[in-house]
């Protein structure tokens, strides 16, 4: 799979400097917290846009999107 560099966001120098000073554990916690935030936002969005979906359907859709991207 080719990576489209025109769609890739880069970290600015100041942010990179801050992240370099963090321990690997701190950087991992930041990444995990970001993942939790995105997952929560997606779950809320799906509940809002598909009020007829049950919890299992919402979880399956979250897994589909995280595992394979969105169409």
C-alpha cells in the first residue's frame, strides 16, 4: 500500500522538541489517550447518526472503521 505524503500531517518543530523530552511511556500514554478520545468521538457520532443501532452494531462499526478505514 502506497502512502500519500500529501495527506500526511507532520509534527512541527516545537511539538517534536516537547515529545523528544518525554519518556517512551509518556509518549505511549499520549497516543493511547488520543486513541481513546477518537474512539469515544466515533462512538458518540454513530449513536447520534444511527439511533436505531444497538451496542453490538456500533462496536462492530467502530472495529470496521479502525481496522479497515472508512469508505
